[in-house]
C-alpha cells in the first residue's frame, strides 16, 4: 500500500522536444525519436511543422537580447521542425541529459548532440529546461486536440 501511495505522489512532467531544421534535413529524426522511446518515456504529441518567425521569437523570447538571436530565428525557421511532447517522471532533466551540452563539441559521446553535431548554431535538437517551460512550450507549439492521452502497455515493465 505505502509504496503505491508514494509512487502515485511522484510528479509526472512534460517536456517539449524539437528536432531542429538541420536534424530534419540530415535525416536523423528517427534516431532522435528512438532514443526517447527506448529510454521509456511516453510520446504524447508529434508533428512535422514549418514554424513562423513570430512563433520562433516567442519560443526563444528569453534570448531576445543575445547577439545571435537573429541568426537563431533564421535557423529555426529555415525548414520544417519535428515537434514532440514527451511525458514521464523526471522527463525534463533526463531529456536534457540525453540531448547533451548546448555546444556539441562539449557534449558527451552517447548524447544526441555529442553523437550527431559539431556546432552550437547547428545543434539539431531542443529540450525544455524546466517543467514550467515544458508546459509553456507544449502549449505554444501544440493546439488542443493535437496531444494524445494514452496508456502504453509497457508501463508495468518500466515502472514498479
Ligand atoms: P539549449 O537549452 O541547450 O538549447 O541552449 P540555450 O537555451 O542557451 O540556447 C538556445 C539555442 O540558441 C541553442 O540550442 C542554440 O541553437 C542557440 N545558441 C545558444 N548560444 C548560441 C551561440 O553562442 N551562437 C549561436 N549561433 N547560437 C546559439
Ligand atoms: Mg534552452
């Protein structure tokens, strides 16, 4: 009884993961999705999407004053991205670990950026940096009705 109660109190978070235009062009979408699937998180939203300048600027609004901001907006709007919502206990921090450091040359081998990229300006994937931003970004990139609530049959094989 008690372990079940404790488990049910564990917070399930959401994170927004996005394959950036370079990841789509380079054909590594499947590889990236696969890493989150194999880890054991739950996919709740997925789409290929050409985003507007306004949406890119809203998504990255905290970086507005950075010198690289205009280049970043050009990069993110340069082609379609793959938008994903993933759910699970600890998913935000875990996804950041799977993604690796912002500068791919500093990212550990085994991480997405460490394995697949060489430059900060082409670092192929985005992941939310907090549960609050996870919620904010999912609400920004997905409309109601684009997200699915479902129960994966593997859940008892992933969590006691
Ligand atoms: P992240 O959370 O690891 O994605 O890193 P940040 O939130 O600090 O920055 C957001 C994104 O802006 C990064 O993933 C890069 O695509 C881009 N970026 C950050 N720093 C630089 C920079 O110094 N130069 C360029 N060209 N892009 C940058
Ligand atoms: Mg960030």
